[in-house]
C-alpha cells in the first residue's frame, strides 16, 4: 500500500478497507500484510509469524463473513514512523442472524518500499 | 510504575488496574501517566499533551464511574521497548442502569526511571 503523500487518517482508512475486504474475499491473501516478526493476539491467543498468522486466520470456524466498520482511529506511534490503527465494527457470519461486535488494533510499520506491514495485531470480540 | 523484572503481561495488568482505579477515584491524578507528546483520541476527538488530556478526562459529562475490565492483551511494540495494551470492559456510570461497553488501547513507552508513560491512548464506546 503506497503511503507517500497521504495523510495518516487516509492511510489508516485505506488500510482498513483493504484489510477487511481481503479478509472477507480472499483470506489467505492477508499473508502479504504480515512479516516474520509480526504478532497477532486473537481472542487472547498469541501467534507470531506470517505462516502461523495465516494458518490461524484461515482456520477460523467460519468461512464466509463480512466485516462492517463503525469507527477507525489512528495515531502516529513514535519516531519509527509507525502508525496505530484502532477499529470497531461488527462481523456478520454467513447463516447467523446477529452480527458480532468486535474491536481490533493494528500497529503498522513502514517498509523500505514506502508501504506498510502489520507488526502488531490484537483482535477481540465484544459479545454484544 | 516499576517495570524492571516483570513479565509484559504482568506489567500490562498492573498498568490497567492502576489506570482505571485512578480514573474512578482520582481522575486528575491521571496526569502523572501522560507526557507532553502524549496523544489521546477520545470517541474520535484528538487531544495532545498532559494538560489538554487531563482537562478532557476531568470534564466528561459524568463524575462518578466504575470501570470493569473484561480482557487485557499486550504485545511489545518494537525496538523502542514500548508496549501495546488493549483493553475491553464496561463502564458503569453512577445512577445509570446499564453499563456501557468500551474498548481502549494504550501505547506505553519506557521512562529513563524504568517505569512507563502513556504515549498513545485511543478510547471508544461500543454502544451495546
């Protein structure tokens, strides 16, 4: 994702749209957004590295889903030019009547190519 | 808060207990946890610096409240020895029947004295 010349809120929003669109339509494609040092904490379970993260996300007990985003907040994370992105929304699973609320945070770090990868990822359902 | 020799999950839990206990009992005391570069995004409103953050937190439209914590997740944020803390819980306001769900993330950065301050803080209510 090209970051140059974009304001942080626009970068955050573009990342979020790209992330959840990939999650909902081609989950294995999320691997391109993580690196070996990347960390995911999913409902309290700690996972590290591209392969393990993709294995977790593709083995969740639902196949079809749709994320609907309610809010996106972002802040710069410090001198390393990272960016914190905080998302709330709901997750509609195929065949389920009620959507699940969730919140998730990403710490995006810049790549030498001028885009971002996900260094930190923490996901929680807020059983509504 | 002394960080030396503690494991990250214990530091995160201790920080969270200290933060919300201070919020609920002596809100102005939260100023000691922020510095001039600290950022708070509160329900989408961006605020920076100790004085502005304390002014925001002490002018919220409720005086008595109690935070109940459901989950605390943490991850190291990178080479600067920071720590990301992600919290979900509910907020009981005095005189209100129903508690409000919230989620909040903190980016803690180390101080030269071996404790932490809040560099990033993002708070959202998840209207349940």
